[in-house]
């Protein structure tokens, strides 16, 4: 799987751990930054990852900031992105199974490394259920085209 990954300064350390896991799992990883814990603006990295996912250059994206919330909000402004801020295994699973989320947003200040890595594994391993959920995704896509 091709995965774009990005983080702000608060998420830099966790991003590096997630990137290592993704490579170990055999995924093709594109790291769009940041490359240190020096202060940066998270919307810049959310846009880079989101645009790659939206245009099909990446199959999925992973974003990391302090809480995952800001990254998800910024990425979801891009048509075709369904970014989910995830903190537990059930939301990681359901974000994929019911919502076909294509970007995972993690919070480095709210999720310890071990749990974050488990969330990534679950997010990547869970297929979309389709069926009645597809109808709802179609409505979301329709809203994007009306904006």
C-alpha cells in the first residue's frame, strides 16, 4: 500500500515511530514532513497528505499532531478526503468499516506510542463494509461537489 504521512512539531516523534512500523510492514511510505520538533503549522502537512490521497498518489494517509483533531479538520477540507481522528481500537475499526476513512489522524499528546501503532495496524487492516454505508459516503461526496 502507498501511504503518505505527515506531522507537525507536536507529532514529529510519533510520526517517526509510525513511519518505521509502516516500512517494516512492507508499505511504500512518502513522508511529507515535518523533519524536526521545531514549530510549524499543521494545515500545511494535512494539505500535503490529503492532496496525495485525493488524487490517488497515495492509497491512505496518516497525520499526527498534538490531538489529531486539527489535522483531521484541515485534511477534511480537501474533496475526497475522509480523515478520522482516532483514539481507540473501535473508532479505528469503524472509521474504515463504516466510513471508508482514507486518512488516519493521531494525537501524539493523547495516545501513547504502543496504542498508536496498534491503531495504525487496525486502520490499515480493516476493509470497508460497503452496502448501506456506501449510500452515506455518496451523500458526503455529493456535498463536496455542491460546495
